C-alpha cells in the first residue's frame, strides 16, 4: 500500500509540479490514514489493499481526526482532500475498481481573517535581537526584518541563498508556490540588517565553504522552518507579547499594514505571490477603489 502512495506522490511531482512542502504534507496525511486503517483492523477484516477501504473507514477517520486528535476544521478538510485526491488517482490508474470517497462530503471550513499584530508589537519584535551581540542575534534580526519587509512565506525565507538578496538594489528574489519567481523591494533598515549579518555573523556560523544557504543554524546548515519558528517563539516569550504570534503572523501584518496605509490591492497581491486577488482581499474590509498608494509610498518602515 505504501508503494501506491509513493507512485501517487511521484505523479504529483512530475505531472503537476507540486512543491516539496506540498508533497511532504500529502505524504504525512496519507501515512496517517494508513496507520489509522491498520490500527482499526482488529475485530474486522484486515485492510491489505486500498480496495479493502470502505466509505465507513473514511467516515471513521474523519471522526478520529475531529474527536481524538482535535484537529481544526481546516486541517481535517486538508487531510480529507488529500485522501480524496489519492483515491481518484487509484481509480484512474485502476488500482481500485471503486472510489469510496466519491460521495464523501468534505468538512466545512470556518473562514477566519488572518491575524496581524500591531505596528507597536512589530517594532518590539524587530528590536528584540538588537541587544544580542552575537552571530545568532544578528541572524535573527536579519530574519525578522526580512520577514516583515517582504511578507515572504517562511518556506521562502529559509529557502533563500546568499545570491538571492541584492543589497545594492534593495531587492530579494524568491521562488514561491508553483515555482513562481518574484522580486520584492526591501526597505533600508532591513537591507542594513542583512548586510550586518552577512558581514559580521554568517561566517561565524558557516561550517562548509560551499554552503549557499543565506540563513544558517548553529550547525552551519540551512535553517529549517521549525528552527525559524523557535526563534520567533523565543523572542515573543521574552517580550511578553500576549497576541499569538507565528512566523506567518509577520506576513499577515505586512499585508494588513500596507493595505491600511492605502497600498494598491494588486501591488500587495504581487508582493505576497498570491495567484488570486481574492486571497489578498481577506486582509482588508476597505473596497479596492480606495486603495491608491504603492509599496514604497505606504510601507510603514519604508522611510
């Protein structure tokens, strides 16, 4: 059964060009479903192939995710979508004769507005590493400034190589979802933070001369998403900020503060790398015809 999961993931990678992070999420969801099937096999006919899976198994899995694991409706919906996509693949490639998920309704997802923190809280967070006179402190300051200056996703920040940041022109090149590349302007304070990190800190963290990653951990390897999250969590706890803050919070704050300052919705869409403008619209209740200024005129830290 694991072999079919592997074949499915390969098809997503080769035929649809899914990102590494998306493939990892699909793998984790399907492996969790397979573990559930095997753990629930006592007292019933064992599930030895995907043809043995019934709609009742799928309903039981959803109930397990909601009640025992207490996942949010959004997480449950994502996992169900992965399973449905997988069974569609199995049916198309004739690994199964029937699709037990065909008539399965996906859980309804409650839509929440992205959470942002205030400009004052952003200032506190960005200033937190300033008193840490070490390679890690300079790295952390560069990371936080870059996150808020660009609105990049966490995965995009940790994927940056040294050559992706052009401090001379004040821009950063990143590759987002679907392999789409975009170039984002950076305000002066963030540029200075990155330059300081490159000149005074990165070499102290570097273990391998040929390492291209921009941000390194204490082992000299590319910083991971989990590592970045722990960095932010540590500063939030030190500052006593009560508002829930995650690495994605700075992306939300970037967009919200820009739009509140009058930035054009289309410009913000391009900066965030959203494929659809409807995704960007959730950041504001103001009609798009009132959004008039561009990035370099309205960003709260641009000057």
